[in-house]
C-alpha cells in the first residue's frame, strides 16, 4: 500500500470518507507481474466501483474487485489464490504461469482519512524520506489497530520501531519487540516481505524461505502472527551532467525510474532553461566539485548513478577522476571512440588502473542504434537497468530460455560513499 500513499489525498473516496477495501499481494511464486506488497484499493461506486492501483496488469483484477466488494459487504477479511491451470488458462487466473496470494481486508473510513491526512504534506511519499507500512494479516486486527505507518525515526530501528509496533500488539510489548527484530532488516533494505512473529509459547526460528517469509517455521509449537512489511528507502541519486538536449531528455526519463535527479552544469544561463525545471535539483557548479561535496556530506550512496553528457574535457576528466574514486553504482560518459581513448589516457595519467577503468561506461548506453536525444536517454537507462540486474541478457525476451522473471539476488543495504583505492574489489550494489 505504500506506493498508493501519494495518491490518497486526491482520491475521491478518501476525500468523501467512503469505506474501502485494500487488496494486497502477500505471496507470489513463479512468473508474476507484481511483487509482494503491491496493493489496490477498492470502494463501492455507481455505475462502477472506484479503484486505485493494480495487482497484476489485468489478468486477475476483475476477480479481486469482486472479492473486495464482498469483503466490504461482510466486513470480514478474506484471502484468495490466483494461479494458472491448463483447464482454466483464459478464465480467472494468471495465464503467465505464476501464482499469487491476495489478502483483502476492509479499511475503515477513519483509517483511510488518517493515511490521506498523513501524506497530505507529502511527508510519507517524498522521495528523500524513508517510510514503511506494517499490517497484521489476521482478521481480528484489521482496521486502525492492524496498521502502523512508520516514519524516518521508526525506520532507523531500535526502541522507536518497537514502540511503533506496539499498536499492532496491544498489551504485548514483548511481541512488539520480537516483531521489531524481524521488521528492522527488511525496512533497512527498503524491501517488502511477510514476516511471521511467534506468539507466547511458540518456538521462534528466524529464517528466510524462498518466498521471502522471515520468522517461524511452519509446524512450530504455539501460534504465529503474520505481518506484511512494505518499506521504501530514500530515492537513489542520479546526477545528469550537461545542460544540453541529451540532458533535457534524460532528466525526466530517469525520474520515471524513481531516481532523485540533479542536473549539474557550471554555466548559469544554460542550467536556468525552463526545460530542466522537472529536475529535483539544479546545481550550478563545477561538476567534480559538486560530486565531491555531496559525497563528503553523506548524500550519495552505492546506488548513485552519474551520466556525463557535457562533451567538455575540462569538466569531464576531473569529474570522472572523482567519480571513479567513489563506490558508485553507475558512471557513464558520452562521446565518440576518439573521445573515449582520450579520456582513458587522461585517467591513466591520473593514476587509475584497469579495475577503475572497467567501471567506466564509455561510450555510454546500450547499442540500440540511438541517435535522437530521447533515444539516447533510453539507451542510457537501459544500460543502467541492466547494471542493476547482473543476470540481464540485454537481448530480446523472445530469445531468452526459461522464466521471464528470473530470480534476482536481494539488494544489500545502501552504504555511505567512501573513497576507494585502485586494486580494491568493487562489488555491485545490486549483487
């Protein structure tokens, strides 16, 4: 539900105070369109129900909306599984071959209003702010008592997180503390998962199974409370260097991928153009000085990307020299083969060796035949997405064997950027 928070303040059922139901993917296996934590809100309406969000891209939405309306009428939570079968391939189900478990629960009007009010100022949905939503999945705790919205202080873990989770376990602070121990690493990664918390008398065994469930093994003595944890880290940074046509195309495209985009150019007249107004920040500064200052201030991490589009050696070389001394996720530079050779020579002279130079994406982007600025932006972002998923083949999906949605390794905790020396091993932040 965390992805819907920013839309709640303007969603008509929320504005009117209508009751609604929230349908959430709490289990997934095989090839499925959306991951655990994806939610959809449904409210009654005439002539058609009101819907916010999507669970599968279309193949199960109709059945989920019908089930959500039943939940609104009965007031009781329900679960449903949708999967593929040869006999029912084109009826209700996932013809892609996967299976999802959907939890559907009523969301009282006062809870919906409080969520909308909380985000009215953009606090919970702001890209630079970590946040999380934790919900109990048992029917006796739906509504206000079954949901905790966590802000930056609670996401930092420790006592603040345990205290916030006490709303889910009234009168049971020890259970809240056990839940906090399981929730904290998930929130620290900015991921979503279902955790199982042992009740009093249960034998708690922390483990991670193949579906992302953390907590108690099935069959343990005692009861289990399932929590759905949805969390988000601050948006990763993307520095676009160069106030030109290519930068104007890349800035909005990178924002679509969820990056916090900064346009950097030392020329005030060029950086002030209206076409760059969609950037999250515009920095009029020498690019290498800006990069170093941001790193020293702790505002970059191992997810940060830098795209050098400026075509000016007096800016490009110092910037690439500085960028390759940091553990950044992506460093790319536009230019011809001749420009690339000149850059390599200059960087070698600056003391960079094969390890550093192997990290430089130059000439930048995948080979898509891109020429126009918008096409080049697609090529750059395609290369960036491929870098985030090391198993990517970068060829047509029709030529790939096996599952389309292959299992990906979990992303590690983001780390503050620190200088590195040539010869040190560099590990991709997404591996």
